[in-house]
C-alpha cells in the first residue's frame, strides 16, 4: 500500500517537473515562447486574420463590379485590391494556415513532445507576421502591388508598377523564406520524430500529406525565389532579364512563376484533403478504406503537379505539340484526385456516418470541389482554354477548386479540432447556419461567373459596359458575395465570442482513433509519455493506451535534467535512436526575424545602408543563436527513457536531425540555383547568338575559381575526417586553409566577368553570367563563415572528436557547394567555348 | 456580341460544341458523385463490406476517369490542328498585323499584292475566308480576343505570335484585350466586323486611298495641323504620318473611338480630345482644354468627316 502511494508521489513530482520545463513564460515574455501549441495558434490566428482582410478586399472588388460603369473606387485602387486579394489568399493564408495546423497538430499526432526545431518554427512565424503586415499595410498608403498576383513583366518591371512591385517581390521573398523554414521543420519532424513503432505505413494520413506537401514546397518555392531575384535585379539595377530589347524575354518569368504556381495549387489543396482524411474515418466510425491508394494518389498528385505549369500559358503562342503534351498531363492529374475522393466515399459506404458539423463542411467542400475539378478538366484542353483563359470562367473555376478544396475543409478542420485548443466545442447551431450561408452564398457568387466568362468577360477589368450581357450576372455575384460574407462572419463570431463559461468537454469528444486526441489542451508537452504504436488508429486498437500515456507509463516520462526533450527515431521503422534536446523560450528568434525583415523592408525603399547594417546584424544574431542553442555537448552520454531502453543524447551526421535539416535546406537552395541555370539555357535556346556578340568571362578565371572551391571542399571534408580521428590541430589547420582557399575562390569567381568588362545592364548574357557567378560567390562566402564557425567551436571546446555535428553539417553544405561550383563555372566558363 | 456561346466563327463554334459536350458530361458525373456521397452519408443504411468498398476506388477513381479522359483528350487533340491551320508564310493571302500598345491596337492589312492599309482599333475581315493575324506588342503583354470568332492569343514584346480565324457569319462582334496590361486594361476593346467578301474588298479598296473628307471642314484641318496632332497620329494624304498613336485616316467611319470606349460621333470626339485621360486613365494623349468650344467642334467635325 505504501509502495503504491510513494509511486503515486513520484509520478506527481515527475509531472510537476515536466510541466515546469514546458511552461510558457508569463507576462510580456509570453511572446518569446517557442512551443508548438503557441506558435501553431499564433500562426493560425494570423493567417486567419489575413484571410479576413483579403475577404474584405474581395467584397470591395465585388461592390465595384455590382453595376456596369461603376465609379465606386478608382481603377488604381481596384487593381491594388484584386492583386492584394490574390496575393494574400495564396501566400498569407492558404499556405501558412497549413503550416500552422501542422505545427499545432503534428507533435501529439506523431507522439512527440515538440517539433524538432521549435525556435526555427518561431522564427518562421515572426517572419511571416512582419512580412504579411508589410505587404497588407501597403494598401493603406496606396502603394500596394497593382499588377496582378502573377506580376507579369514587362508591366510589373515598368515604372508604372511603382513601389508596389518591390513590396510584392521583397515582402513575399521574405515570407517564402519562412515557408521554407517551416517545410524543413515539418519534413524532419515527420521523418525523425515519430513515436517508436510508428512505421511509415502506420503514419496518420495527415502526416503523409504534410510530408508530401513540405517536400513540394522545397522544390516549388525556390524557382519563384530565383525568379524574384532576377526580377528585383531588373527593377533595382536595370539588368535586362525580361527586357526583349536587350535579349531578355518576359516569358522566362512566366515559366519560373508557374513552375512554382502550379504545384502551389496542390500545396494548398493536399493538406485540406489531409484534414478530410482525418475527419471522414472518425465520423464513419472505421479506419480509412484504401490507405495505400490514398497515399499513392497523394504522391502521384505531388509529382504530376510539377509537369503541368504550361497550361497557364496556352495563349502565349507555344508550339501546338507542347500544348498537346501539357493538356494530356493536366488531364492526368484528375485521376489521382478522383482516387482520393472515392477513398472518402468508399470509407463512408463501409461505415456508418454521423453527420456532424465538420462532416457538413467536408461534404459541402467535396461537392464544390468536384465541380471545380470538372471545369478544370475542361480548361486543361488547350482549344477550350483559348476561349476560357483569363476570363471569369477561370475565376469561377479556381474559386470552386480553392474554396471547395481548401476553405471548406479548413472550416471542417476548425470545427473538428477546436476542442484540442481549449477543450470546448464550437457551437453546432452557428456552424450549421454558417455552413448553409457559405454554401449558398458561394454558389450564388461564383456559379454565374462561368457564364460571364463565356460571354466574354475578361478577368481583372475594373469596369465593363452596360449593354453586353454581363450586368445581371455581376449583380447576382455581388449579392452572393454578401451572403458568403455573412456566413464567414458567423464563424468569426463563434470563434471570438467562444463561451468561456462553458464546461470543459470530454478529452476525445468525437471518439477519434488517432493519437492527437491524447493531447490535453492544458499541457504544453504534447504527450505525457511517448507510447509504442502498433496501429494506424491506436486509440481504437490499443486498449488502455490513453490512460497509460497520461499516467506516464510509457517512454521518456520525465525531464530530470530540466531540459525539453523528444525522441528521435529511424526514418522507416521508427526505432528509437536518440533523445533530442530541443530549443526553449528565446528572444533570438524574434530579433532575427525583425532584423531579416528590416533587410527586406529597407531594400524596398532602397535604404542601402540600413539594409546592409541589418544584414550584418542578422548574420550575427543567427550565429549567436547557433552558438548558444545548437550542438550542445550533453552532461551525460546516454539517458534512460524507461522500459529498459537507454539512448544517446548526442548524434552527428546522418543520425542527427540537424544533418537532415541542412540536407533539405540545401536541396531547396540547389533548386533555386537550378532555376537560374535554366534561365541561362532558356536564353540560349531563344536566340541564335545568345551572347549578343559580347565577350564572356573566358575559361581561365572560372576554372581557377572551380579549382579553389574544390580545394575548399576537400579541406572541409578532410578537417571532418581528421577531427574524427582525434587530429584536432591538423583539422583546425585545414579549416584555416579551407577558408583562405574559398576566399580566393570567391575572388577568382568575380574576376572572370569583371576582367572581361561584362556590363550586366547592356544585355541579358552578361547579366545572367554575373548572377550565376554572384550566386556561387555568395555561397562561397557563407561556406567560409561556416568553416570559421567550426574553427571557433573547436577552439572553444564546443566541437570535439566525439561531438562533431557542426563539422558534419558544414561538410554537407560543402558537398552542395562543390556541385554549385562545378555547374556554375562549367557553364559560364566552358559552355560558350564549346559552342 | 462578345459571347463564346454565340459563335460566328469556325473555331468558336467547334469550341462551343466541345463546351456543351463537356458541360453535359460534367454535370452527369457531378450529380452521380454527389448522389453517391449523399447516399453514403445516410445513417439508416447497411454498411457495405470493406472489400466491396475497396473495389470502388480503382474502378470509380481510376478506370472510369481514365476512359472518359482518354476519349475527351482524343477529341480535343484531334480538333487542335484543324482549328488553327497555319498557312505557309509565303502563301498569298490577306494577313492582318496587330500591334498592341497601352491601350489601343495598331492594325495593318497586308495584301498579297504587297500593298498595305493602316488602321487602328477596329478589325474587319471577310466571311468565309481564313485570315491570318500576326500579333506583337510595343510595350506590355496584351491578348487579342474576339470570343464570337475564336480563342485568344497573346501579344508579347519581342515575339510575334500567329492566329488564324475564319468568320462564318457576317456581323459586328466585340473584341477585347484579355491579358491585364495596366490601368485602362478594361478599356482596351475593339469592334470586329465580319463582312461579305465583296463588301470587304470594296471597303479595303476605299481605305487604301486618302479619305474624301480631307477637303471638307478645312478650318478643322488647320487646327489639327496647328495643334500638331500629326506628331502622334497619321492621316493618309496629309503631312501627319506618325504611328506613335492610333491612325486616324478614316476615323470618321469607325464604329467607336478610344478603342471601343465611346460610340463614334462628333460629341464623343470632342469629349475625347478635351481630356483623354479622364475618360481613359493612362492615355498618353495630352489634354486640349485650351481649345475653345468652337475650335473643338471644328476639329471633331473634320475628323468625323474622314469617312
């Protein structure tokens, strides 16, 4: 009896300690919290606020179009409003809301305490907030971007675009960096932080989808970042990438934009389907039917989405054979989409459906989305698209796809997951009212647009004549928009006036089968103890699991050293590998985000000095962050996590989470680089003499740079090997040599085009050569900072032969750097010689 | 008049048929999916076996769409070459060059005999004859679109795109720029007039000579010259030869002015001349507020007389 009582006491003490470790700071310091629940909520609330703002802009647009020849708002304000509406919905709502939901849900869903890099998540959130406010705020100064969310040059590179174009390019580049940061965190989290036993084929579908989507972000966003770079170089310094008069081509931007833009649609859509894949089984009361089908279909959609971009360019005069190819590819994507829809229908048929509010939104969403999918099949055919392209038919199509395929599922998710936020339900009555208002309002708004488009109404017109058959269609659309707005407003009221006095509901109110329903809204620790998972629906199949987890009977129930910890497991089988200590509350995340934000904002206004200083301060802040917060040598080698398992506290190389983060980041970076190389060859293909008769950088300096960077790579890899064998001094000497060689490499790289007098404003050929060389040199400079950082860590005793994660990560960076150097200098140095 | 569903051209009518086929097929598929979902959502229903449900996925989600899409794709790809058969560039035939600018259209009719007719902001073409358009832009990307006749094609700086249209029914249709090109994108339209071939030939022949109205309203012509309108505009048979702005050689006979903005009459011409940018934002034509009402009326009368 007394033994049981003392065990009880131990449990209590353990729990108190765990709670203290994971506690949020109080007062204003609350905002320095990095915990996934806080970051997820802030992220989600911010994205939601941006969505409401963009919704108001849409109402403004509809008000202007309600009657013909309307002069409610000026053409300029109209153009700003529709540009910002699209931009905000895409970049500040649709993508971030899923990063928010994922950061909030994934740890408990995977049976983890936290995401692997909570501070990176916080940094991403603050970057998103700063960038988003900057972009949205511009409209209050009449300075918002006004050339469409696709920013086509030459209009957007012209004087007419004003500062709005710079705000778009720089503000969104900043947010794209945040999105990439989130993608890195999601991929590492899903691959390495699952509960023991949760093999990939037991992963919740939400995790599968987010893994696919995060992977897509890594390959889809960088082409846009590369495009932004070229674009901004043209706007700021007159480098003629898109100027036809000097060898450039406006179509290059369209290619880069849509190589990003089409996968973007699926980046938005797949996570919404992922929410449905969690909701439908719960209300059908059974596991999903066709788990392998839906995973395969999602992977297939992800791949196909990268091969469709030209269907946005069917009217640009490309050869008919390529139109035929992209028509076929665009039709093909309907197949995996149909598979996903029928997986849901099959699951419902094989179960018994409780038709709750989340299901109402889910089914309404599917009904709308299927309609959008079918019009998508229509516009994928080039001949039909020649008529429909850039008309209100497309406006209707894309809203059916995005609102049915994304917004309704998000609302379904909101009603479904709300109890995880504070243990209470949202109002069922308000939810049903909101649904019917939204559903009817949506259809009244957007259905007539199909007809308006076919009757010849182009997109992006701020007004239209009275007598050509568009008046009543537009009036109906505007009235529908008001109804849709009322429905949205009802949900906002429900969320904000959420009944505080309502009693706390049950822990798992829908009787769901997945692990996230174990998490308690009152606690920050994700899961009290980390269970071993044996099923896709552990709460249904593993009896007593919830109690045992909450009683702390499973792995890692304590935080005896007072540190935030989670388990790292192997990628495929989720066997425990390491106890990972994750970052806690910090200011450095906010400071870094603010400094990086300053860099971008100052660039917009061409405040070069401010921007330069903020850039230096940002690098310093990040180094401080890394120095104090990462690669820490633990006070003991191993830690017991219970049930007789002892795991290392430190890992380097492939086993460490940091190595994976570097790998994924550099994959994205390499994709951006590949996009620039694509630009080089694109110019080569469109001109008979793409050098414009101008001198190139020659072969000598590029090859010298290549040799020096290769030596920089070899010394870094050598330093890692020597250090591992205990030859610490030799390793340090190699790092010094590596930094010097790399510095010489940067010099040689820039000397090539400099010595040949290449003027980047004269023609696109020197401009593209310069941009490639600068890209390589900047990466070389970052490589030098890394080499010096490792040297300093070694000297400070923070990097030893046993604890060498920094050197592993830096060597990995240099592998990518070597490829960058090979391609850059091979292309700029040897390709013109070979011609 | 601007509807793709009321076709008056070969491509438009083929695409309208394609549209109706797809719409009816699409509505049937949509209704089936929604009805099946509603049935599946009913509580009072026996669940089907997991095996039966699993079989539904590859059949309804795989085999069925593959079949339908293959047929549809075959139909559309079979249509494509016949919709826009591009002639050998050396072949003799009427070619219409269109250059887009903010926010108007420069139009040149190149006849097989090597002669040309310059015009602006209006397209005329003969019924029953295939006309090839050659499209480019002087500034931004624009898109040339006459929904009743066929699909659109972009006008891109540095590139020349081709489009081929065959009108099947005489009439006046409205065309419009379909690619956002700046502040007055909404006001970049034009009438497209399909004429019987004989009428078209007569019209073109008349346009290849200076207007007979040049001699009338001489006071207006004097003002036109005094105000240096010719530094941007061209009037065939006069000193005014610039093509920086729209050609005005036979402006009096055009249906609209300001690229589809106003119906063409003397009053509209006066309004446009006084303050172009207030009617059409971003217009590069300066305001002529210093002209007296009388002077305006004279210039407008002369222009209207250029039939």
